C-alpha cells in the first residue's frame, strides 16, 4: 500500500487515492452498502463500501469497534456525509486486529475502572489532548531554562538514605544493604550547587510512601525541580518561578487554549505578573475571617480547605489564580531550609497555591555547614544518617535556593480535571500497583 495519510490531513486531497489507518469506531452494515467510521490521532473519517459480493464485504461485516485496520480508496466529496462532508470509497482493506472480548469501559465509567483498562481509556481523544498539553508544557519549561542558563541533570533514584525527613520512605534490598527510593532530587540538586553548576533543573520520577487517597496525592509522580546559586533570598526564587510559569502557560494557552476550553471547560487565561504574595500568618487571618479555623493537628500549616478559601479570596480581591504563601515556621519545614535572621522561628520558604491546590514548595537553602548540621540535630536527625549530604557543604557552597513543582497537579489545573488520576499516564497510589 501507499504511504499512510493522517485523517486530519484529508480535506485537501479530494479526488485522490488515499491510504488511512486507525481504530474502528462504529460499523453500519446495510443491505447494499457498508459504512465504517475510522479514527486516528488526528481525526475521524467515514469509509464507504458498496457491496459487490467480494471477500471485503464479509471482512467488514465481521469488524467491531476497537478493531485496527488500514484502508485504501478514493476520497470523494459528499455533502450528505455529516462527518466532514467527504468519504473514502474503499478499494482495499487490511484488518490487523479485532477485540477478543467486549471492551469493558466507556467514557462514563469510574476513574478506577478506567484505570484497570488504561490501555483502552487512553484511546479517547480527550486523553491524548492531556498528553499533548504535557508535552508542550515540558517543552516550554526546557525552553525557558535553556534560555536562562540552566543545565539539565538526572539525579539517582536509588539512595542509601532518605532524601527528605525519612518519613514516607520506600525501602528495598540493595545487594544486602538497605536502600530507598528517592523522595525528591533535593540533595543532589544542592550537590550541583556545591559543584559550581549554578543553575540546574530536572524533570523526573519521585516516590512517596504516602497512604493518602486524596485527589492530589500519588505514591509515584513526576517532579519538576529547579535549584540556583547566588541568590539573596527566597524572593529571588519566587521571581524565577513566576516568570518561568508565566512563559509555560503563555505557550500552552496560545497554542492549545481553545482545545482545552472546548474539551474540558478549562479557562486558558495567562496569569499576570507579579503573582500575589502573602505571609502564612496573613493567610491564616484571611481564612479565619471567612469562618474557617485550621485544625490544630496541621501544626500551623494550611489545610486543603484553607488553601481553597485563600485562593477564593485572592481571586475575588486581586483577580488572580495564584498566590505565594511565605514565611513558614521552622517547625513545619525541612532542616535544610534557611531561617530568617530577624525571626529565626521562621524560614525563608514558600508554597505556591494555584486555584486552591498547592503545586510548589520552595525556599532558600542553608549553605553553611555548621548551621546546617545543627539544624539537622535540632530536627532529631543523626548527622551520621545524612553524612554524604552534609559532606557536600564541607568544601564551600554559594547561597542558593530552589523549588519543586508537581507536574500532574499542573496538568490537573490546566485541563480542569478533578484528580491527578485523570492526568497521570499510569497512576500509582496506595491501592494501585497494576497494571
């Protein structure tokens, strides 16, 4: 057969012989004519076969939805065809596969059932659109970073110890020694700062043994991480992140905004710069004024209800979908966050909340060996347990900071989806290890 033509490119080939391949959507087998609606990643088209008693008639009669096939024929204009106004008059077909059982899901099935048959669920055009948005977003991220002097790194995911506090850690046997899966690339991002690389980024998997079953949690996810040297405070990190995110969303919404709005009811509005910034103490005052008291067990942090209320307030008063929350207590932050000189009970750190969902944690890091070691001890951490990490700071290190950004939470927001399950290629959670 001739070279395959994408269905989305057919409209300029009226009168020509074309060759298409894809998935069967529907089949109508009438007395004198057969119709197949065929789809690929670029569109749908009607195939028409006028019965002539040939073997092809029988082959089409046996076709079912989700079969895969190729067809050759003449593309003819036909105003009577509601689908595009043209059809392919079939001359030859090749059938590659047919389902051996009825497809067990449809678009109305629950997300958990659809995940059981993810290979089928991914065939929906809306699913492809999610990953088109992901691809474009990651391209825009790298575009910004490379234009601003950042280098890409790939840090190890097998570690001899914890990469965060030691909680929510997956452990495994490593040739007789206990190892763990990386909870973040944090330590190795900072090693790059000690190594003089100055500006680095990474997009890669991280692992959290978190038993939460909320709409925004998973046990394996893709983390987007940035670290940079020679900063004066965490506000330098904030400036870079908002500039970077503005570039990413401008790119995605300029190229795909209409598609995202049509498919998902998304609001493709590029956020204005700068993003609003409020201290954590002010955020608590705002949500209290709205009638919500954060539970004591949060230890002074914001709970999901507070994050949603704060976003609602920011949207109403400032017209913005984003808000940076700063000045978190040291009690809530990892040992490597730098403390404020004037208020040592607070850290030079921040979260970024996007329409009620936390998508970022960032900070200026403590780069001075003696202080960093003492802060670890203050958190009841043994210096021996993190000796490799502490060793990165024994030979000089510039002031630095960075952020970690959740890719699936971003996709959840730009596609207006209710859960990270909907936008993760293959979700992993406390009850999801298959397929």
